[in-house]
């Protein structure tokens, strides 16, 4: 199975945490219509950049006798016993493959939760999506931005 992970800006994460279906539909529409400038502008606004060096340094902290992490350029391979995850780092999203989502939950998501809490994961070929961390409750947002419009 192949999944993508997006680092949402905090305001979007707060306002759309319980409206993740809207967020999923927007991301799907963007992936299918990347040439549409209004979708690209909205996508760029709601997502943060992954800084490769920061992410790689974070992954290296989790290397252990039980967890093997192999880094080759923008590719990260995480293995433990019979479980394996292959992750590619892109500027505005991460893409990973795993045999089961349980593997991602045990190998990848704990590392990413420790890195950032506003991460949204979506399966690339089937409607399956969600946040990898619970909603942050300590921040207050007062903006009235609209995520996406069909105009």
C-alpha cells in the first residue's frame, strides 16, 4: 500500500481536524489537477515544507539495535524484524509504502509524531485518511479562511 503524508500548517490542522474528509477531498483534487494554479496556491498555503536535513537528523535519533534506519538521499528504509517501511522525502509531502498500516503505526508514525503533530496521512489509491496525532488543544485560532472553493 502507498500513502502520502502532508504537514499541515497549524491553523489548517486546528480548523480541519474534525473535517478531515474536506481536507482529503482537496488533496485528492490537487493531486489530480496539479496544473490548476488556484489549487496549487491553496496547497502551498495549507502545507509546510519538509526540511530534508531536519527530518533525516530526527530519524537518525531513533536508530537502535531493534530499529534499522538506512538513509540514501531522499529515501529512508526503516526495518525491524520482518517489518519494513520505505519512505521518500519530497518538498511538500512524504510518500511511503508498507505491507500493512500496522507496520506504519509501529515503525514510522511514532518517529513522525515526535517530529511534528500536524501530519495528515492519506492512502493514494483508496479513500483512507486521517491525522497521525490527536488535536492540539493549547492554541487558539481566530481566522476565517476557507480551505477550498469550487469556483
